[in-house]
C-alpha cells in the first residue's frame, strides 16, 4: 500500500485537525468544485450545504469546469450542478474530520475548514469491445481529497 502524505503545509497538531479519503471513484472535477465552495466554511455549514446538494435544493457553483453547464436559480450561482455522489463522499469525510476533532478534544462548534485539496489518483484503464473487432477505451480516474480544519 502506498505511503500518502498531506499536502497542507505548517500543520500544527494542537490547532489543526485533518482527514483524507484516497482513491475514491468520484469525479475529480466535481470534487474540485465542491472543494472551492466549502473552503472557508464552518463544519456544520458545510455539512448542511452538502446535504442540500444531495437533496437537489442547492447547486454547487461550477467556476472552472462550466462548459455547457446550465444556469441555476440559486443566488450567486451562474453555472452549477448537483454532484450527489461526490457530496455523499464529502459528508463521510466531514464525519471523519469531526470524529478526529472530538478525539483531540476540540470544540466542534468552532471548527472552520481552512484547506481542501483535491488530487487525481490512478487511472484504471479498461476497454469495451465493439463491433467489427474494434474497442473503445473506458478509463476511470480515482480521486484523493484532503480536508484540514482549525478552531477559531
């Protein structure tokens, strides 16, 4: 198994708490847009936002990957989507972050997300057989997500 490290610099064990998921089969584009949205939020606000995304009540604003993405009626959102699968994985990650903070004895009401990092993982290469002896590639890119929170 690979030895993963965190990309967050200046990590202080007394002030910060962190959590990560590795090699999840979610879209790295969706994960990046969610990361930009929840970065700087409090932990409970981020969990409520992602719960609303799963229930199709609030859209995640797409700022980089927005070609042919429809406009949404949410205030402050021009192009947006509802990435439910990625939001579910982020909620699990926030639960893990909360339990890590509780283990450290931090106040959960004062936790603020200070860094969310998304990296592409490995590419799983497969092929789909087609007619007349041809094939079509079917590639899955796995995703790594890291969250660091701090008491404010």
